[in-house]
C-alpha cells in the first residue's frame, strides 16, 4: 500500500548507505538483510524497537534509513517512529506491517513515516526500492542543509550571494573601496546585481547611517531628470510652484547611486561633471550654487569607453566616474553560485508567498546550471519565484521550471564551474535526461522510445515510472 511508485526489481541501480531494520520475525529480518546486503547497503538488524532506538540515538547521526515493523513486543514501530521523528527529524523511517488498515497507514504517515509497506510484499524488490527512494530523499535534505549553511557564510554584503572566485574578487574590491569617498563606476550586464553592489558599498562605508538614494538615469526625460537630481526654484519652469530640493541635496552626507549613467544626455553630463569637480550643485532656475557632501556611485550596462570613442559620452566625465571600476560578472561566469542563489531565492519567495517549498531536486538544479542565463541573476530569481508559486510539493522539480529551460537541448556534459554531483546522483540525473530525451524524440510514444534506447517496452516503461520522468504525454502505441 505504498503511496509512491511501484517497486523496482532488485536489479535496479543501488545507492550506498546505512540501513537499520527492525522486526521480531527472524525469517523476514534475515530476508530483508540479505536483499539489502546484496544491493551494497550496510545493514544492522534488531529484533526489538527499543534495541534499534538505543543503537540509532546512542551513536553518531550516520544512519540513512530505518525500516521497522509496527507490531512487536514492548515498544511498537509507531512509538519508535515518534521518538526518531523528534530526535532525528531528517531520518526517513519506513513502516512495514502485516496487519494493514487505512487507519494504521494514516496514523503512520501523520507521525512522519516516509513510506508504508504491507507484508507480504507485492514484489521482490519492494523494500529495496523504498529504501533507495528514502536515501535519495535524505541526501536531498542534507544537500539543502549544506546550501543553507553556505548561504549563512556568504551573506556578508546585503543580499549578494555567492562563493565563486568571480564574486569573491568583487567582495575583495568592495572591502577595499567601501571605507573611502572615492567615486566608483559599477559595470556589468543587465540583471547582474549592480545596485546590490552599490548598496553594499554604502552599507560598508562610514556613511552607512545616512541616506542611500538611487535613480535610474535612463528612465526619465532630460528635464525631469535634471529637476530630480539638482532640484529647482519656484518659477523655474511651468508647474514649478515651489522650491524643491534635488536628490543630491536629499542624500547630503550619504550616497547617491546613478544607475544607467550611460544614458545621460550631453547637457546633463555637463551638469554632473560640475558636481564631481566642484562638489556643488545649482538648482534649475537659480543663480546660486550650493555645496554638497556626497559620495557618487554610478552604474551602466554600456561600454562607456566605446561610447567615449564614438562621441556619445564625455571623456572627462568618464574619468571622473571611473576612479575605481567594479565589474560585476554575468551569471554564466559564476555557474557554481547557481545552487546558492537558487536556495536563497527559494527561501526568500517561499517565505514571502507563504509557500511550503524547501529545496530543489538535483536534476532540476543541473538544468539550471546548464542554462546560459542571458538575463543573469534577475532572470534566475524570476524563474525560481515562478516555480515557488506553481510548485505542488515541497521540492521543486523539472516540471516546475519554465518550458524554455525544461525542454532545452539536453547534454550529458558538465557545465564549466557547475557543482559536481555525487556519482550516484549524477548517474540518476543522466538516466533521467536520457529517458526524457528518448521520449521527446519519439513524441511521447513509449514503444518507439524503447526501440531508440534498445530495450524492451516493459523495461523502458518501468524505468520511466521509477525515475518519475514527466514527459508531456506517454503513449504505449
């Protein structure tokens, strides 16, 4: 009466791990031990729940799965489950019983059982298949916990997440430049997180207690932008009924961030150059200049050196802005940060949207690591937010990713910089990709896909079911 996939035969690829088996029937205990040993598991057997409890809780947390009968003299399997669920909450417990009822199954699942098996077992490999699934689940939970620990260690600069060499170089430059008043030009493609870098520079500086003011220079017309930046006096233009301070004055003592500075018109470039040279501003319509104590940070996705050569950007302004340049790398150059970023966005949006998503399956994560990400970190965040909204379980899978990523050309190669999965999981990811590709090429026809793969139809169908390959439609004919 398992709620998961039907059992795979004992020839299915095993995983390594330590399994504790508990049953008061010596013959069944011996049979299960022999089956799991043959599949290369390290197996410990106990005739009572109390012995198993003491063994599991008395040593290190190195047991991967517990398989226990329910009805035994003394402590029951459900009581053992309750204790382990409290003391080892990430330890999967598989319940078996020869007296199955709906209520017993419901009670076991409510107490946190990973799976519920009925004796005698439906197929020879029922226990083995359940144990393999449980170990994959435990490894996924452990990887999720590792990612959270890494996230805690890397969140040193606001929400800039990562541990790759490319982003560590940015962190090092941030720490050197932040304590100064030097003007900084932040360059990088759209979506790489240039404003996060600017905020980090402000937060790590002596000006962190004062205001951080950001404005997108490419989003406003010249007249509106100049009024926003420099302010105006009453009567400066139609509609200017009162004096108004600009953002340079609003951010006095703090930091102003000029995003997309490469979009400034020539006239506004001249006014900005005066601010950088003289440290003073002149509101629109005024004859008087006012001193400002301000740190200027600027960002652009354009190549300003090329813009200077083409006459679109002033040379003197470029050199005033680019005293120090920080180049934020695109996501394709920091692939090994994708797992950390993915977990960060899962946590962020699950909390914000009150969703139960906790982690992502290795196969789906591998697909994310292989995507080129033209929209960079912003695109990745949008993908994860969408997946969190649409996800139907607490773990994101391939089916939760957008079609463009889910159906991208498959490859068995490892993207440069991508995290290296454990060998067993890498094999599993490859097999999933192989089966899905075969189904795609056969337009969902299982018989045709089996012929392409060189296996008989029943074995191919079993593999598709076992590995939960969710192609669009599967047809036998």
